[in-house]
């Protein structure tokens, strides 16, 4: 699998500072996106999954996502109103944390070396992999489409952690970062869930990354 690792998504409105810099999220608004969904380097849809289930976690309130937005585009730069900020920035964050920059945030560096976010009320939706594969076959996926899939199960993660290392400033290079995510919580019907997901690239891997561990469990 090839993944962009959101290498261009951290468009943060902060004051440039030289040296190794840590920025807090919030008050920094974070990247202009709603969830981690995106496209791989080969153009296919990227989503975390095991053999049966896909898990979609939301960095912002799903109810705030515009119904026309293609979540595979990842970044939404459409102004919330004329002259206003991008639409994601008017949606409540469901996570908080920080980003670390090698030299400083934009316009110095385009992406951080690492981002680390966590939350105690993070929306997580689950759908069968086969249904999601069919839904993204037209290269489009809206929040409404996900919500109407027959297998969709919605819940809240009371423990959530997401750490992303971006390949741009790592020895592996562009497209070879890593994502490590864990979550546990409860579905709307009271069922407990757990997620463990880890993938990373390799040096000189030409953008190839490998899922090292994927576990989605319901109890």
C-alpha cells in the first residue's frame, strides 16, 4: 500500500519560529480536515481496516461535515463564509495534542516531523470492508454515504491516541512515515470496541508502507 501520510495537510496558522518547535492543538486549529481518510499515492482510497471491518475516526464533529464534501480529498479549503477560514476550522475539534516541527511551522516547514493527538470523546464509525470498497469505487465518499451503509455502527472512543510521523523529514523520505492509533469505547447499542492500528514505511521503499498490525474487536 502507498500512502500520502497527509504530508501536505498541516496548513497551520501560527507565527513562524526557528528551531525545533512544538505547537499545541488547540489553540492551533490543526489541519483543515475532518478525518484521516485520504488517497494513497496510487490514487486508491486509504482507510484503516482488518479483514472484516473498517474504522473511521473523526478529528471534528461528524455532524459538522458538509454533506457535499468528498472525504477522500482529505483537505477542505472551501471558505466557511466569504473571506472566512476553511470550513473545518468552524467545526469543533474532538481531539487535542501537539505537533513538532523541525525548523518551525508554515511558512518555514510545510509539515511537522510528528503529530500526537488524543481525546476522550472521539466519534468512531465502523463499516464492513466490502461495503466501503464498493462505496469508494467511484472515487467519492461523503458523510451521508457512510451513514447509510447497511453495516454502519457508530460509537464514541473514551480513550483515543493517534501519533503520526511524517516521511518528509525522516530517513525513509516522502510517503514513508508512520501511523499508530489506539482507541477503545462503546457503540450506541452498548457494545464495547477496541482498535489497534499500526503502519509504517521503509527506507528506500518508494512510498510503500506496510500495515504492521490491525485489530478491530467488539465485545
